[in-house]
């Protein structure tokens, strides 16, 4: 098949090559009639503009970079990340951007990736997953030439652009529900306390207990790292207290580990231990028993992240774009209220 060129389109449309170039690169000073005439010929001939030439003309790459400061193992084993990436990829496609995915350990990311990403010419904007990222990396991204957005509220960069969910109210509603169904001794498997998600969900847990005059006991709070194994070990530690009759897990993945630990102690969910998670990942619906959880809009989170980042790319960042999405309590079998 013959390769279609600008000259071919110009000949078909009866205009100059320069006019076709202005239409392709969306330049002004082309009448609507001529623009439509050229576009019709582009469609008819199947002309595909040379991407490199277009990027040089517009000074944009057409790429958005998604950075995960986690191991590849975590990315593919935690259902949260593929769901988030699905939303981001969908929004990139809808906005004619190509998504470039970068998954590195923190040390590799700092030494190799950050200089390439932040000096411009590789991507038009960057979305950085907040969980597990080192503050120094965020500061380097902030001081670079490329617009960026953090997925998750960064702890030590309050002026950053970010998108997050309302982790405090989500955790609050989870614990309030456990109290409402009559549970008296509620343990928590928290997320990492060097992350905003870990700290905010812990804050919501404590707030719900405090408002209902429940004692806040440090021994009933065990830190996890959002993995199933950490949830298993944390639940084993909580179950040493024989008065515990409920566990709030700061993620569904850790809740899966907690469910396994409860069974290993010859106890039952929800009869002996009520269990609530956070995320509403697909496995929570098929677990036995099905998991009561806090639903966060993971896919919509990804779509919104791209929308906000493109706005920053097109219009600049001040004032900082800081978006908080709501959550929802989803009641299933694991808390005994169905």
C-alpha cells in the first residue's frame, strides 16, 4: 500500500502543503470550510501524520508517564494497581495520549528514571503513585520541568498537585458500622504509617472510637504494609487478645490475610470475629464469607487523575490541584449484619 503524504492530501484537497500542515497541527488562521475539506481528504486517503514531526511542531510528546515506586511483584499481585492503571489507560486513550508505565525500585528510580523524566522531551506529564515513594524523589520531580500529579496525598509536600479519596471518613464509617452491629473490642490492621493512606485510615478508626466513648488501645492497632501476608501476621497478633470480636483492615488485601488467620485460630467470620476491609476489590465479593468493605472508586480515580494532569499540562498548576473523591460503605456477610 502506498504511503500517503502531505502532498497527496494537498493535491486531493486542492490546497497548499502548508495549509494541510496547519490543519494537521491544529494551527489557527484556517477557515472552518477549508479545515473540514482537508480533514475529509485526510480521512478518505487514510493519512497518518508523522508523530515525531507533530511532536516537534507542538513541542509535546503525546505521552503521559505513570510511575510506580514498587516492585513488579507487588504491581501484579495487588488487584488495586491493575484497576487503577485501567482507569488511567482508558483516560489516556480518550484524550489521545500514550501511557508509558515505569515500575522501579526506589533506588533505581532515583538514579536512572527521574533525570530522564523530569528534564522534558520524554513525557508531557507524570502521575506518581504515592505509596512507598521516597520524599527525595518527589522533591526532584517537583523541581523538574515536567508537570506532575501524585496519586495519593503526599505527606511532606502539601503544595503538590494530588488526587486522593477521603480515607478518614471511609475508615470512620467502617468502624462506626462495627460498633453499630454490637462489636465491643475492635482491632485495626493499619496501613504503613509513612503513607497518608495509612495515617488517615488510622485517624478515622480512632475518631469513630473516641466519639462513641470506646477506649483507644495501642495494643489493638497493628501496622501492615497492604500485603496479604502482613494482614495475616497482624491478625494473628490481634487474636492473641481473646476479647477481640472485630477487625477493621485498612485494605481488602490485608483483610484476605486476616480472614485466613481467623480460620487458623479455629474461629469463624462473622460469628466470632467481624471483619471489614477497605477498597472493594473484586476478590472481596467472592470471598467466603463475602467481605464488608469501604468502596473507593479506583477506576474513576485513575480517569480523574488523567483529567487533572492534562488540565495542568494545558493551563499550568497554580493554584495546586488537590482533588478528594468520596467513599461508600458496602455491607456484606463478614460483619454479620446481613
